[in-house]
């Protein structure tokens, strides 16, 4: 059973750059500009809709193990 899902996105969903005196923050508006950033933003939105609806995420049915630990 999966107890926690960690979804990693990309800062690129906020845009390509900021003004010198500022930085991206939680309140920054999303402005994805290339295909990669747009797809990451769409994945975020889709996942948030599922979570907000309280729908169960059926990860137990997936047989696709991954490891982020490199030898």
C-alpha cells in the first residue's frame, strides 16, 4: 500500500525568468512557456483535481517498481 506520494514538478511551470530583485514563490503565477513546462503544469493540475475530489489513487494496482538510489 502506498502511504505517501511525492510528486516532483519543475520550476519551469512558473516561467523562464524573473526580475533580478525578485524570485519565484508559492504565490507566483504559472507561465509555462515550452512543451516540457506545459506538460508538467498540466500534470500538476490533473493531480490536484483528483486529490481535491477525494478520489482514491489506486497505486497498489501498478506493478512498476522504481528506485531513485543509484549505485
